[in-house]
C-alpha cells in the first residue's frame, strides 16, 4: 500500500513492478467518508510501463557462460571461489530498473559506505544509467538476486521475485565525464545487504591492478568477471 503523498512525499511516483497480466488499483478511505473527504480522495494514473517476456535479448540458457546474452568472461557469481571481500561486495550490488520515458531500462549499481559509517543508503551507479532526479525517482533496486551454481540462467526478462527491493531515489552527485552518479535511495537498505568500501587511491594508473566486478549484465542474476588495469590501453 501507498499512503499520504506516496513513498517520495511528492504526490508523484511509479509503483513497484507487479508480475502478471492484470493489475487492480484500490483507493481506500479510512473513517467516515463524507462528501468532503470523498472529494479530496483522488489520484491520476498517467502512465503504465509494460515489461514483456522479450525485454532485453531473450535467449535460451547456456550455463557455460551463465547467460548466453553475456560475454564469455562472465560467470555465475555462485560458482566463483573468490575472496571474502567479493562475498561481502555481492551483498551490496543491486539490479536496477527505471523509467526514461518512453522506455524502461536496466542497469547495475551498489550501496556504498560513507565516512560516518551510519548506514545512509548511498548508492553508486553510472551517469549513463541515471543522471537526473526525475529518472532517479522511478528507480526500483533489487538486492541479493542470484542463481545457484550450475542452474541455467533465466530467460530475460525474468522478474527477481521474492528478493529485497527499494523504490525511489534522488541524485546526490553526478558527472558525465567520470560516468558516475551517486544516489540516495528513498528507503533504507534492506536487511542482509552490505556497503561497499572505497579508496581514493588512483588505481587507474596502477598497471596490472586486479579489478573484480559483480553486476547484473543485460539483466542477468548476479554475475562475476575479473579484469586487470592496462595502462598501455587507449582511453575511451
């Protein structure tokens, strides 16, 4: 249920995604419903987003590369014998769904700690994903969504049913050149999630430095890939 001015306090919001082909909207009035109260109880339904089975690049599953719509280097994170740091980090990463009219989009991002260490739900993603408050308000972030090792990848789009999720956010900082956006989630981080640590060390200039990625590429459940910094490579 949504009450008052809605989850963002603005009177305008996108609801959680609902699975199935039918949605019912019910307006509930508490207490005696006189003409004045009934006249003040209303809402406008202005847009509907529809996620069809073919959202993304729907293909049959190939467990060899986890999802056959992923690159060869991508593995199911549940199959990786990685460090404890990676195990903690995966509890910070979320699958993102949001609205940039007229389309719905998917991306990846993660909860990130602050120096106060006070569990403020800051969330780091890319500028090319979200860069404005209007889009940020539509964000639905799905956490702790993974598939058991050796289980076939689900066909896109497959709603991550039963996993913790948050609705809404706002932009704290964003930059196109650095391709980052720092968001503040509209709800507290779900139970069981972790916060990513960070360092100001300029690792981009450290040749051979290991990079470890946990993400939801092309809308897959949590995936894992490894990379190394190559200072001889050209810049984008």
